[in-house]
């Protein structure tokens, strides 16, 4: 269960307080264990009601399934307009935590229309309780339940500019749950304008809304059709025109500045989607023409890397993807990375994981491809002693990227080749002459090394260039 902040009065008495304390402890442990999984799974917001209507020992209790007649009775109670109307709706919300009851409910004619009617009513308490019912349905793994919720999408989008933070937050997480479950839901939401509406939420000063926004965006961006339908040129342009890029940058700077003092639990769940959204907006294929030139963004990235490296290593990959997109075709951030002396910190990430190794080396290639001045700085930093261990990595893709980097260095700054040999680099290259996917590039680099030393026993330079073409 995805825990939430409590808003409003709860059960009284010492027993209830102890019950909530035990539940918070248990939920904290669950969140810690499932954080990475939750980045791609559904989330559930529930109030800390008294043991969820019946669990007196603090354990999570799932209600027994209701019969169809019992569901009908609840619906009639909700529709009567009596004093017990809200109580019936609350009981319905509790009952909808059961999968079988959910299925029976959506099969009843008019059930979703009834919820939508209450969800759009002028009675705030009824509106909130109906929203909670819809949220319970959105958490279902049954495609039929998600399909039944299709009529509610336009109202959810409308209420993202709602009257309360709690209500807006609930709508965001309901949307996030629905888009991950149903492709039909995503295809309906896109023409309804979900991207511009979400972009407007970036202006919110409330952390709860921003966290919910990050969840919805991360769910959308993980959909299989995301590259072609969710973040194509037009959607990216809409986000950019509404100031998404500077807003996300500012948010990331604020998050990073808060880390050294007292990082709140669960901060990585907000940081990760913000990193991912920035990366997608900056990706070359989005046609993004907006430029960010702020060295603080690099400092923020490395503060985030330093803080989350041990407990949440998945953040490393997100940071490196963003760093790759910042340095690709953008000399400003390449120069800043070197002038801020961040290269040693970057190189320390090489052994973190296979993907981290490839991305670190890709970022270095982004720098080296800019030409002699950049390669000279890489040589002076110095980068070569740190690259020798990279050639011994077990992953051929990482080694191949390292060979590409060496080729750029030797081509633009030949002095680096001579130093590389003096540090034992020739032997490191020779180890890959028998690896099928690497041998051609290794032999080409050996040729470049030989030429830099004035040797005549190696292949011509043309063969060297063709190996990397």
C-alpha cells in the first residue's frame, strides 16, 4: 500500500494512535523495500481510517466480497439522498478494495455514471468520497475495470486545477494508475489534452502535487507507444511552450539543494521522474530547441548522485541519461563538466553497473568529439589512467565505448596516445585482439599508437578510421 499524509481528524484514543504508529512503521518498511518497484507500478492512497473499517490489530485487511444484491443495496443507499448517503458511499469505497466486488460493481448498469455524478457534484465531502471510490477502481489489475473507468478521464483532467491539494493529488494518482493499465485509456487521454494539463501542474507550489505529477508523467513515458505518440514533436513543443523545461530545471535544483540538510524519506520517488522528464525533453529526437545554460544543473546532478548512490543506485542511471542528453551537441555543459572538476566524480561511477559504465563513457565521448581543445583537457585532467580499468570490464559494450573514446582522444590529441603506451595501454589493447566484436577496433587503435610513436610495423591510418566508421 502506498502511504500518504493524513489530512483531517482521525479516530480518537490512545489505541488508535498506537495503531497508526504501527501502521506507519510497517508502511515505511514496505516503501523502503519497494521503492524501485513502485516507479513502474500502481500506487494507492488511502486514509488512516480506524484499521480500514475493521482491522483492529493494525494488519492490512481486505474486505470479503459482496454479493451483487449487497452491491445494489449500497448503490440504492447512495442514490437515496438520505443522511446515510455519505456513509453508504464510504462503505462502498471500503468494499471496492476487494477485487471481486470491483468486478461486480462495474458490471452493474449505471454504476460508473452514478460515481461520476457524485464526483462532479457541488458537495465537497461526497465529491471526495466518490474520488476515493474511483481511485480504488483505478488500482485494479483487471482490464475490464480500467475500461469501465474510461468515461471519467475528462473529469479527472478538469479537476487537476481543483480546490484542494488532497483532491488534486488523488486525481493525479488515479490518472497514473489508469494510464499504466490501459492503452485505450492513454489513447483517450492524449487528445483530451493530458500533456498540456500536466504541464500546467508544474506551476504548483505544493510538493504533493508535484510528486503526483511526476508519477503520472513517469507512467506515461514508460508506455510502449511513448516515443511515437506521447512525446513526439508536438507534445514536446506543448510542454516547452508552457515553460516545462525551466520549471523542471528549477524543481531539480530545489530538490538537490534540500538533500544535504535533511532529505525526506521517499524523495527519490520525486527525483527520478523529474530526471526522466528532463531527459526526454532534452533528447535529440524530440527536436528540442530550448537551451539551458546553467552550471548549477550539473552540480545538482552530482549532489543527487552522491546522496542516492548507495541506497538507490537506480537513480545513477537516470542522472547519467540526463547528463548524456545535456552534453550531446551542447559544448556549454561539456566545458562546465571539465571546468567544475567533475570528471573524477564521473569516472568513479564506472564500476557501478553495466549501464552506468556505458553511459559514463558515452558522456566522455560527447566531450571528446568536440575536438582538440576538449581532448587536451581530458588528457590533462587526466582521464587515461582511469580508462585503463575500463578496458578490463567484462561487458563488451562498455569496452567498445571505451575504445571509441580512445579513438577520439588519439585522433584529436596524439600526445594522449604516447602517454597511453607509457602507462601500459598497448598491453590492455592487445587483450581484445581475439574478441570478435572488438578486435577490429583494438587493432586500429594499436595502429594509431604505433604511428604516434613513429613505428612502421602497423596498418595505415585509413584502416584505423574505417574501423570506427
